[in-house]
C-alpha cells in the first residue's frame, strides 16, 4: 500500500475525524454529526428477544423432549452450530475439536469457509456436518465445493446468499473481490448438482423465502448475519414469523443472529423456526474448553430450554407456539 | 467437591469468562455477547406498574375503608405478607416477631419453608397464618404438611407450583433435588386432605388459573416469584387482568411480585386482584424494627392506599376498578 | 419532638434504610428494592410534552395575536401565574414585586396561601388577581376568604381541591391538620357567596370536570399540582384533551403542571386549554430580577409562543388546534 | 453594547441561572426546572431513521443505477448538497472547492447566503448550481437575486421559507432584522420572474406542500432546517410520507435534515423523496479534504446506497418504496 493510499480515508467516519482535526488546528471545534449505529439489526434483535415473555402452564407437568431430526440426523437439541469459518485465534485442530463438541451434544455443525481437508477431518469426527458454501465470484468453485461436500459425506449442503455483496462493517465493504452476486440460475444449478438437501442461508423476506422454496431448497436460514451483511437489515427475529407462515409447511425454516440463551431458543421456535443457530457463542465455548466447552455450552442451552418447555407445558418442540409468548406492552407484537 | 468439579463451569456466563481469559492469554481480546437479563420479569413488572396513572375524583369525598375478609379472617388492609421462608439473616425468634407484626397490622401471614414448631409459634401469636407448602419431591411430605397446617390452626393452606422445577437465577437451577413437578392428581389429593381453603401459588396463565379453579382451589396467587422461577415468565402484573377476568368470580385472585407502594396495591386491585402480597419488603421492615417495623411498613402501605382511594373517590376496595387507571401513551394498555 | 419520635421512621424509605444499616452491622448486605419514583406524574408530563411536534404553515403569513380575556381581564398572553404561595426565600415585598411583574406582562396572577394584607397589596399593584383558597379544615375560613377576595377587588376567586388530603412527597403527607376534604355542598356554598367567577383547581378527570361545571364553576384548572398532590396521578397533559372535550364549551379550561416554554403553551392550547399556568418558573424569574424578571420571563414565553403561532399559521389563540400537533411515533396519541 | 444590555438576560435559561446564583447567595439551593430540549426535531429525526429496517431481496441480483435527472441535470446519485451558506471557518476559495467536489461526484449544489461573485465562481466550476434565496425583509433583494441566479446560469432557483421568522436556537431568535415573512403574492412574483424551475425549501405540512404546488413551484425541500428554524417542528422524516402522497406526482419532493448515511438516503427515498440533501456532512467533508473530500463523501454515501439497493433488489431509484422498509415494533409506522 502506498503512502497516499494509506492516507486516503476509506469511510465517512475517517473522513470526518480528519475534518475535526483540521478544524481544531484552525481553532474551530465542530461536533461531528451523530452517525447511525452500524450494529442496529443486532441490537434490535437482542432488544426484541428480551421483550418477549413466556406463559407458564404448570398443571399436568410434562417431561419435555427437545429432540428433532434435521437432514436425516437425529438431534437431542434444536440448537445447532450456525455456519462458522475458522477465526484467526483458533487452529485447524481447535476447529475439529469444536466440531467434535457439537457432535457430543447431539447437535449438527454448519461449516463456512474452509478447504476440503478441514471438512473431511470434521466429518470424520462423526458429527453431522452441513457445508455452507460462500457465494464465490468464481461460480465453478461453488459447484466444486457442493460436489465435494456430497462426496465427503455431509448431511446437507447450502449456500450463503447474504454475502453476495461481501461483508459490511463500520461503513466498509469486505471481501467483494472474492464474493459476488449469483443469478438464480446459478443457484438452481448448484442445487441440481447434489442429491443432498440444499440450504439457503441469509433470507430476510418472504420474497426470498418463496423463491428459495420455489427453486427446490430444502431449508432456509433466516439470518441477518450478525453484524456482517446489511446494517439496518430487518432483524431475523422480526422477519421470522412472516417467513415461517409463508413457507414453513413446505421447507425447513431455521434461524440465527442474536440468540444467546435457552429461552431465546424457545422464543425462536415459538416465532416459527424449527431450530436455532449459534455461532459466536460456540466459538467462545470452544475457546473456553475445546470439545468439552462446546458440549457444555449446548448442554446449558438445551437444559434451560427443556426447563422452560416444562414450565410452559410443552412436551415436545412442536407444541411450542405463538400463543405461549407475549410481547411487552412497549412493543407492538410483530407476529 | 473435588478440584475438577470446582473447575467445571456451571453456567454460560462462567464458561464465557473462561473463554475471555484464555483468549486474552493468547493476545486476543474478544467482547462477550450481551446476555439476556435474568431479572427481566421483575424489571418489566416494575416498569409496568410505574407506567400506570390514577384518575382522581375529588368531588363528594369519601372515607375509604380498606378492609376485607380473606379465608374468614377480617383484615384492615388488602396488603398481606406473601409466602416467606426464613432467610439466613433472621433467627426463628425474628420470624415470629415478623409474624406478630403482620397480625398487629390486621393483615395475614403466608409462611413458606419451615417446620411445625415455627408454624405453631407463628400461629400462637394470634396472627392468621396461611401455610404454603413447597412442591416436595416426596409427595407424602406435602400431604403431611397440609394436614399439619390444618391441625395446628392455619386459616388456609396451599402449595407453591412455580418451584416444580426448582428456583432459577443467573442460569443456574437450585433445589431440584428437593422439589419436583407434581401431577394434578397429587394436588387434587392434597386439596382433599383438608377442609381449609386451598391456595395455589405461582399462576401466570388463564390455563393454569382455570385448572386451579376446576380442581377445587379456593384462591390463587398470580406470581412470578420475584427472580426465583422462570426468567422471562410473563410478569404477574401482565398476567393478572386476563386471569381475574377468567376466574375472579369463582375464586379469590391474589397477586404478588414487584409491588412496593400503596399506589401499587391500588393498581394491583384495579387490575383484578383482591389483595396484594409483599415479601422482600416485609423482611426488610422486620430487619429494621421487628414486629413494630413490620406493622409500620404495612401501615405506610395502607395509609398511602387509603389516601389514594380517597383521591380516586373509592369508598371501598370493590370500587377500585380499571376505569380509574390509565396506561402511559408509551405502552399499549394490556387490560 | 421527643427522642423516640425523632427515631421513629416516617416513610418506607427511612424504614428500609434502617434495615440496611442493621443488616450491614450483622454482616449482610441487602439491596433495597427499587421504589417507584414519587415524581412520576411530573416526569411523564415533561416527556409527553417533549414528544409533541408542531406542524408549520408558512404560506400566507400572519401577525399572531396572543391576546385573550379571562375573568373580564384583557391579557396579552395566554400564560398566567398559577396559584402561588409565598416560599420562605421570598419576602412579602418580593411577592408584591412578583405580582407587579405579572401585571406588567399583561397577564393575571393567581394567589394561593396568604393573608388579606398581602392580597390587598397585590391587588393594589393594578395586576388582575385571582384568589385560590385552600381547602381549609375550617370551612368558615374558606367562606371568609372567598368574601374577602371579592370585597378587596379580585377578578375571580376559587378553591384548590387537590389538597383535600394535604400535600404528598416522598411517601409523606403534609398539612393534613390544616386542610381537609370538602363536601360538594360546601363548595356550592362557597360559590354562592360571591358574584365573582369561581375557579376549581386540581381537576384530573372528566368526572370532576363535569361536577365542577354542574355546580356552577366558571373555570377549572387541570392540574396535577407539580409534585404536591398524588404521585402517579394522571398527568394534567394527559387528562386535558378529554376534559376539554367534555366541558370546554361550557366553562373555561385552564391547565398547569410541567409547562416550561412558549412551545409548551402552544401544545397546551392545542390540547384544549384556554391558557397555561406557570408557578415554579415565575418564582425563579422573580428571584432573578424581581418585577422585571417576571415580566421578562412571561415576555420570553409569549415571544416564543407568538413566533410558533406565526410559523403554524395561527393568527389567534382560537386557531390553535389538535390538527396542528403530532405525537412521536413512540407514543400513542392520547387526544 | 452597553453594560445594561450586556446584563439583561436574553433567554429563559440565562434568567434562571441568574435566579440560581441569587438564591445561592441567600443560602437557598433551588433545582432549575428541566427545560425542553431545543434540538428535539433533529434528535427525533435521527431516532426515527435508526428505527427503520430494510428488507433484503437477494434472488435475481441487480446492478443498481442510482442516477436521476433533477432540474435538467443528470446526476449519478440522489444525494445532493442542500442549501449551504459559507460558515466562518471556510474561505470563499474553500467554498468553491466544495462546489467543485459536488460536481465531481455528479451531484448538484444548492447555495444559500452569498453574493453574485461567489455564485458566479461556483457556477464556473461546471457543477450544476441551484440558488436558494433567503426570505429577505427587502423583497426587491429577493427578486434581484432570483433574476441574478437565472442570468448567471443556475439550473434552478428557489427560496427558503422556514427562515421567515429568522433562525432559532436555545430560546434565541436570530437574523430577524434581515429576514421576514413573505406574502404568497411575493413568492408568486418571485416565481414569475424566472423561467428556471423554482424550489420552495422548508415545507413540513401538506398544507404548505399543496400551496407550493398550486402557485407553480417545481420542487419542494421537506426540511426542518436542522436546529435552525422551529424547535419541536415536525421532523422532516415524519412529514415526508404524507407530503409525498399529496404532491409527489405533480412536483419534485426533496428532503433534508438529519440524514447521514447511504442507508438513510434509501429510507428517505422509500418514504417518498426523489433525492436527499446533506449540508453539515458536506461542510465537514470539505474541511477534511476540499473538493476531493466532498467527492469522497458523496461517493461513500452513493456506494452504500447502491450496495443497499442491490441487497433490496432495487435496480433503480423508482423501485425503492415503502414495502421495502419496516418500522421497529417500538414505533407506530408513520407512513
């Protein structure tokens, strides 16, 4: 990078801070305009989840069963590890341990960016693995990764569509050289290349959910990709109920972004999801205690969920529904 | 406890703090995800109560009478001491003084965990006592305590159903060895064992309220058990109006959790309760001044309530109703 | 006051602080329960006023006239000095200067507690004075003060009914020896004793407004008496529109409590008041600059009001109405 | 300024601070009443914009075109520089550089206060310039400036009507000697003096929007003039949808006040504007890097807008509409 490039501001924030400095040198102190918060969707998601209360039904107690079958895999919990790419602070070995922990918790693993070798080692742990392919600019690479996933033994494969335009944070786009928008025909082509169930991740509108169902996806992940996609996108927790109403009977609706607790999982399922994904939390659990930490984390989540199911009188996941939740009087219920 | 057990994290919070430490040692500083607030129901209850305003009707002033009869006992105040178990910082003697103070205020006492001896001494103070039995795993113990309560002279007896699954705080279950879910038949059996009015405590849905009425309960306490039962349960103050509409004509509807002032009592009654319970506040009052402190506390509450009744033009408790309260325009009225 | 009396807690807050001290001595640190905020009505009023926005209509500019006639007095401003009793930090002479300032601003003065001598000196300044009599326990004193007000030359006389039960602050009643509830017949009697227009101050419900109109009051002041009457009373700004709709065509509806600016006056009038009272602000203005300070204050208020009227296209006070205001989308409009 | 004038308080705030000082000298400490926030409209605008979420539609990706034609000028971005008067900290040369930067970004420049010479230099940069004339007390000056703008080559000319009564901040009017309300006939006259499209800036009601359309304006700027016109005016972002519905098919509806990001532009257009103005931000960008800084700023805005358009499935500005946005459940949608 040349000196000039280094000096060129790459966001509004950097530009304005330069203005502040220049004006201060001239003796003028100018307050910078309050910018929008680039974490708006995440923060709204958290606030919304925390505004949902749960009805209790304690008579006729039940032994809740939190099990379900996803992509043919039997799970003991509706919490899964949402598409994860290895962060710099974890080694390949750490990632494999993480995957192992997911399996020990009888959950399933979605893997994001990563090569065939890591994928194979992950699958070899015995944990059911879903490969989520990034929307590479090089479409052939997508096809190749889809085929590879099937060949190596994934239980499902899918594609992340909310990184069509790269990541976004603090006014900066990332990875737009690597990723690019894909035409529907290209996605259809990817689906046609495998017999595995196909997952489309990054849906936030019924428009896209209906399209995904129409072209043959088996499942969608309603997701605002944490802080990584579009600031001020509709939070997944707002988008979920309408989407579940629109396609929930035809395809599997999963959700992630901002869920943190077993009660959050209960709320996500009440809003229409079949299962709820965790990513940041699983990474942390792995950093805390490797495979055992991950197993513990999913255990805590599932334990709280089952306790809450029991208190709400829900013997199984199918009995968790919207009548059991109530929005704070400060909110208009959006479901 | 072995070294290993001591080291095993028992909540998500502990697990994540360990991750933070590990990552810091590797030179990576990771922000922990914002967790849900485990006091959500209590905080919502407080905020909701504080968002209710009271109409004044000053013409044709009245001398308010705050008296009522509960379980045959004549009370001069609709505030009562909600089910209390002796905390470590009070002695048995302190508890008896507390009960005496409740009686001096012409109120009634609900006693939670505690043996026959304490119960007898409490009853001997002359204060009307209601025994609230915990949902012991050992059902026979419940039956025995119900019979004991009647034999010793309680005015009513009941059972706490929101501790079926133990207490819960900061992601941790407590007392699940001691308490356990009880089948409806077991509750029916407990009711059949006594001629006393039977109270079911811990109701938060019309579903449970209707069940309680159906199986012969005389009264229910709408309660989210402070911070002790289910995080994000519907706060009792939200659940109350629907429940009162559903069963208020057949059985006695009481409420507790988060009430603090005489105005709060007015609001609770306007929302449909016949009387309002205080627990934490009574403990504090007892710590401040023993029997006299408790009497003073209930006196302050009743004094403020009567002043407010006078200003709202209510000669008696029956005349306190929903038309006299208004929700803040920031809230959707939930009644 | 004896030692014992001094030691006896007189509010819940004092009682709980004692508990905290006692428990700390025993080595237990207990968090005190969060109490309701005893300034709730005032704070809500402020927040509500600040959530109202004003439409501008700039075409066809007008020269606004903020004048009106109240109780026969011509005023150049719809802001008046609401019932004021002399605070300790002002001398009798200061009060007279304050009244003089109100007159210099072409407004009217409402005087609260105070003897005949002060009343006479106030009237002698030439400022139109309305005497607001307190609801004295001694009803004859009320009648005497009503007759005295007429005899000395007040333009109207009235009675404060929201101090029927004394003042109230921080859980403590005040002045209940001096004030007491008055029966409707007593108010009727007071009205019958004078030919002056009669003002009833402290109305917060259509119930009371209709009663006031029915028994012959000429005007009412919708007021929650700042922090001095009932905590959690409906703020006057919420109560106003319904009351104005109910009686605004038959009697004069005034308002006070929490108004601070010229825009607030615009909003109060849009919500249905004919004029808006200031008390705390007038006291401060008087402390800042005596008669001139008060005149300046009412001048600032009126100047801002007229500028806003001009910008909203309102040539006179009668043209200020609810279509010109909008509630924040965070609020449900309450009018 | 004489000593006396210097000492005379010119706002309520100054008056009250004097009261506080005086009372402190007497040993009385009085809390000042909480005043309304004089930036209410701006703050509400920001909060409202941040409460709007955007739907994504990623299937069938589009290459968004953010271009439009305003006043005959082809723009590559719907963000423009809203009426700007030279601040003290910029030189005339700086202003010209700023204008040049606007042109380099293929946008248009609205110029506020400033003489013919600056206007000419600005036009000579080749950037399309719209002259927004202030509502001078001296109407002839307005006419002269309108004719001058046409003669020198502006692409449009207009008038700011929200400074009819001067600026306003912290309770203080400004510039009322220079500016004054203009009668509709005077505006009609100004319009008749030029063949250029005429812009009326400072509209916040459908009343004024309809009037502007009726008398022949080609465009309006819905604007609450940042902090400079009427405190508690309806924020432009609230006023916009109704105004666009009322006149959007007949005249060009522009908007400014409080917009900061490319997403804000998307939201403004979804609410009914054809383009969105920036003023403070352009000044800062200019201070940061002159013409290049301004070009960069508008580039960042447009880049973010186009990325968001792509993610929302909008090939052009006309396809951005209200179905693509959602209000936070804490807000009532105002559109």
